[in-house]
């Protein structure tokens, strides 16, 4: 099934925060950057300052030339980090699939929230509203069916934008696009493209996959697909990758099953507690053994369902332990891990709970 991905990106992130926290800066050209010679570049410029041609990574001295009456502010990273944590929490309240890209930017897979009466664009509106309420800051959102199009969309109507790229408009958006705006086309590739006569999405679209492979190697097929609006749609959150595990190193090597199993039971309980604390359940259980001579052996099992309970974890771990433990080799370490986690609080949520929660 086709996915629904939202890319959210805060507008002029650092500068907007400075304007929020110092009303004197509202509506003014604000330039955030380091003042020392080592960090003497612009981090970001408010939209008012961008009108003067000031932009990120520009030397501060150049910014002063372009915008002598600008308001120059040194960064407050603690505040930026706090705001970042707040917006990421908002994103996670919608979906477990949140992939942060930087402090002010993340991909969200909201496929499961979309219904006839809840289009992805509406979810994006709710998210923008929540971000504004919680932080008094605007962001721009892009909605599409893969990551690169969502990201492109979020940049199209900044600030405070909401842009949807769908099958009906994707061609019209990609064809006139300057080649340098395609993902994976940096300065060097851009130059090479231009020498090949490829200046726009349309030019890229006109190439055969074979030619693109000849010119750009492994990246050829990807470029071929980008020109057709085809891209990666996996949003891999830390959470989906994460596992929770506990291990114990014995003071003296152990070979007594009963003793070791008692420790496994304890580890299973600790893992279970941590899982419930974070509302997680996992469906891969792994047992790790380090033998007396530091040989490490692991065995894992993928379960038909996600589990959290200590007893369930112990039963699987017991089974894995008996398979992997060699009777004549004492061990120095035993570990139990539950992986492939998902967040349980979304499990039984219907779209009606969702609407109620958001209204
Ligand atoms: P961006 O999202 O790239 O830029 P932005 O949020 O300032 O503006 P836009 O509305 O175009 O999204 O980067 C987010 C923050 O990261 C930015 O506010 C400051 C920091 N940053 C730097 O410190 N140096 C840089 O070169 C860039 C690009 C960003
Ligand atoms: Mg931004």
C-alpha cells in the first residue's frame, strides 16, 4: 500500500526562536551566528534578513556588509534543543514512526492515521497547529507518498507552508525543477549533469537508466527513479530500531543451569519493566552468552506477536538458553534482549480516538 509521509521543517528555526523570545526582534532582520572568528558564520537568518541576501553558512562579515542594520544574535543552543524536544514529542504523539533529521526537521509516517475523513493534509494541519500552540513557532509541512517528495514539498511554501505532492501534480513539479534541487545531486554532480546537458528534471527524465548508470554508477538507478517521483518511503524511527536488553557478568564463571536460569528470570523481569515503562512491546527475543574464554554465542527467536510480560520473555529466553548453552563450557556473562519494538499505546487506537484526542 502507498504510504503517507509528512516532512516537517521549522521556519528559520534559530532566528524565529530569537524573535519569539525577544519581542524587539519581531519583524526585524535577525541574524543568528557565532561572533568569534572561528565560528564567524551565519547559522540562520530570519526571513526579513534573507531579503538582504543573508543566508546560512555565510561569513558574518559578509552579512554585516549586506545588512548593516540587522540584529545580530549569538545562538542559545539550550533553548533550541528544548524546542526540538517539544516538537519531536508532538510528532511522536501522532505516530511511532518519527525519523528526526536535525533539531528542526523530521519525517513522519502517518499512513495508519489516514482515512476517507482524515486526509494526510488534515493530519499535517493538526501537527502544525500543535507545534504553534506548544512553541509559538511556525513550521512548514510537506505531504507526499515518499520521503524525498515530502521534503521537497515542505520547502515549497515556506514559511508556514503546507504543500501536498500527489500523483496529479508530481510531474508538473519535478519536470521544471533545477537539477541541483534533486536529492543526492550536490555541487559536483550538478556540474557533471550540466556538462551532459542535464539542467532540469525534464532533462533527467529523458535519459535512459543505462546512460545514467554509465555516468553516475550506483546512483544511476536512483536518479532515474527520482525523475519519476519514485523514492524511499521508509521512515525508520529510533524506536523501531531500538531494543531493550539487560545483561549480567558473573564474578566467577558459572555452569549451573539452575543458577543461570534464576539470573535469566531476573533479567527478563528487568527487561519487562523497562518495556512497560516506555510502552513498548517487542517480538524478537535474544539470549547472549559469553563463555569463559570470551567466545560469544547468541540465539534469537522471532515471535508471532509482540510481548512485554516477564513470564513470556523468560519462557522464550529459557528455550533459547537451552539451545545455545554447551554443557561443558562455563559462562561469564548472560544477556536477554527484546527487540523490534513497537509502541503499544497506538495499538488499539481508532481514528475516532484520534480525532477526539486532537479536537
Ligand atoms: P534549516 O532548516 O536548514 O534552516 P532554517 O530552519 O533556519 O530555515 P528554513 O525556514 O529555510 O528551514 O536549519 C535549521 C537550523 O539549523 C537553522 O535555524 C540553524 C541551523 N543551521 C546552521 O547552524 N548552519 C547551517 O548552515 C544551516 C543550514 C542550519
Ligand atoms: Mg528549518
